[in-house]
C-alpha cells in the first residue's frame, strides 16, 4: 500500500485529502506544519508528499528545500493559493513535481498522485525499452538518464519531459502542447514548462545560459536535437 504524507495547516483540507486517499487504497499521514512534516517525512519515507506552500512557522518551500538538499526525489505536489504564483514557480525550481491551486478537487489531487506513484512503480521487465538519441540514453524501467556516459539525476517530471523530447527528437513543441502531452493538463500556466526546461538545462547543458542540446525555437517552443546534432554539439564543446 503506497504512503502519502499530507502537510497542510487547514484541518478541513488535510482531512478531506486523507479521506480520499484512504478510500483509494493509499495510506495517508498528516502534519499541520513544516516541522512535523519533516519529522514524519524522515521517519516514514512516504512515496509522495502533498505540501501546502503557506504553513505556520517555516514554509512548505523551506521543507521542500530541505528534502531536495538531501538528494530526496520523492514526488511532491504543491498546494498554493491563487495569489501565490511566484511561490509556485519557486517551488517548481526547487524540485516540486506538480501543483494545484486552492480551492481544488480532492479527487483531482488523488488522480495526479496516482499518476506520480505509477511513474515511480515501474520495474525492470515491464517492457519499456531504453530510448537513445546520440549520447543521450533514458531507461524508463529504472528511470535513469545517461549523457555522454555520465549518469544524471532527474526528478520524476523532469524525466517525463526529457523522455518525451527524446521520443520526438528533432521536433518542436510549445508549452501548451507539452502541458497536455506530458502533464496531461488542459489548463495551467506556461511557467510550469519554462521552469522544468530550465532545470533540465542546468543538469544537462555544458553551458545552461547557451543551450545546445535542448534549444528554444523563437515563437514556437522547445526542441531536443537529433542524434547527430547532440553528438556534434557535445564534440564541439569538448574540443
């Protein structure tokens, strides 16, 4: 039975979310502040965390920062108010995998959590084959990424986005289409995609400020180069 930690100081929200999770066969634990949330996270090592941005005392972003500084890749869904767009962007930059704006449907949150949990539950032998684009190789069965022989560590959403680009190398996709095809959203703001692309570039590009692998096509979107283009780009940097 998967375990989800819910960190929210609004008792009604926490109770409603945990009830929906339990009804769907997910074991839920609840914390009302970041301190208790961190204690439960360290003690129980949940499979996913639902984290409110605004908490009494230390914020949800503070807790997220501590989790990611420990190299923890537990999927995190942020909960934020309508007036906290900047907090959502900061949270995505820190490594959050998804977010919902309050008020939200608990059922929608449960569906998103199940999607994240399924990504982490793929095991070798499930039939997903590695995808290779020149020096870049992604293995969906164990969710590993190798670039030029060096393994890279990606958060779940980062992996999903890069895998999509690798499966469509040489094609250009705008933020709206990426939200629909990678996140499964028919809504949301473009900053979600922008932040994840920025994070991928920081981890993969020789110089993130001048990307040569995952490039921007002005007025259109983003494009991962073909096998030949990626090989040539890395060779040029190395020369």
